[in-house]
C-alpha cells in the first residue's frame, strides 16, 4: 500500500503489521542508523520512522554514493522504502524491508534485500 509518511505517523497503531511503501527523505546518521521522514526539518522535529535494516542501506550507499561531510547525517536523499510497520520504543519503525530505492540528482541506487 502506497502511503505518505505524514498519514502513517497520524494513525500509527492502525497499520501495525501492514506492508507499506513510503516515499520521503532518507536520513542516514551512520553505518547502522537510518530514518525516513518527509523532510530534513520534519526529521529534526522528531517526525521520523526508524528503518530496521541492520545497516544494509548505509553499507550499500557508502559503496556507491559519496556521503556528505560536516553535518549530523551522512546522507539526506530522496527515497522510496517498502517494509512492515511495527512498534518501536517511542514510536514506530519499518521492519522486514523488502525494497529501497535512493535517488540523488540523476543517480538512482536500488538496495537489494
């Protein structure tokens, strides 16, 4: 089910266990921590979804796309991620990720799961 991040965050528990496809900004803080948000500003405001990918997204991106330097994240890119909505301490997360497509300018990277 295609869904907007804002809609998922408004009604989190109703979608527990559902497989959804979300489009937004992929924020990668380091080798093992990635989030999806509608914008960097929304991420900073706490409106974000943790991606439980065991660092797979960051590892693939680091091999194929130069990271940003000097900020609090190494990637802030357009992305489309498909996974299952689950509860997480203090919110929700996207687990059992089956597809991730990341875009920067004319470059698109598919992360295989």
